[in-house]
C-alpha cells in the first residue's frame, strides 16, 4: 500500500496533463461540431490541407500526446535525480518513461519489469562483485528509498549493450522504475 504522501503526488503530476489533453480534444470536437457558418467554411477548405500535414508530419506527435507516451514529469516527491553531472535530454531520465532494450539472453528490459510493481535497474559497464551487489541490496532495502520492496535487476554491458547505450550509462546508473513505467529516481552514485 502507498503512503498518503505518495498518493498526494498523483494530482500534482497528472492533473496538468489531464487538463491539457481535455483542452486539446475539446477544441477539436468544438470546431468539428460548430454550427457557425464561418467555421464550417474554414473546415471545409482547410481540412484537406490540414489532412496532408497531419498525415505526413503529425502522427508521431499526436500518437505520443494522446497515448500519453511522450509525457514527462517534473521533479517532485516521486521524481528525483542525484547525478554527478547533467544528462542529455535524449537519454533515459527521471520523470520520463523507461525505454526498453533487448537482452542478449533473449527478451527485454520490459520482460524483466512485468507486472505492476517498482523495479530497480542497476546498469553498469564494469563488473560489479557479488559482495558489492549484496551490500547495495541490503542498503536499498534498509534505506529511506521510495520503494524498498522493489525488485532489483542487474544489467551489465555484456548482458545488454543496447540498455547501456539507451540509458547513457558512463560507469554505473541506478534507475527506479515506477509501476506506471516512468523513472522515478535516478543516480550514478553506486
């Protein structure tokens, strides 16, 4: 069960996105259902030109917006970064949807994170000893982390070079992936 503090972040994160989506769909519906002769005339003549534009350029944006796959959250109680240096916008970051990547064993990161639960992805370019792994897991479970019960997955450059690249791992990167598929916390401090 989630704490009341965690549940209170839902409105903070989701309401601005819900307002934007509803406003967008409301404007489209209002224009299409309008009885105003000027709007009808504009739609009649502009619609074919807009259709070309929409069919050529806008599908990715529209799909990402309406499906909510392009949403990103700003820092709050459940979205935090503790990084030694800034990361590029094109990389996996806290507040964005966690990207998938293939594993050399067959399957993918999404296969590892099946189910509605928290997951910790510990990605590294170097070999992490079993002792260091155990110390990390003990510290994670005992700490004041958002999700001490999260399942911890160890992803090496050997296991998934694609994940190391997509997440922009320099040495080690730890990402807490929330049940909604978004990265809630990220650090490069192991």
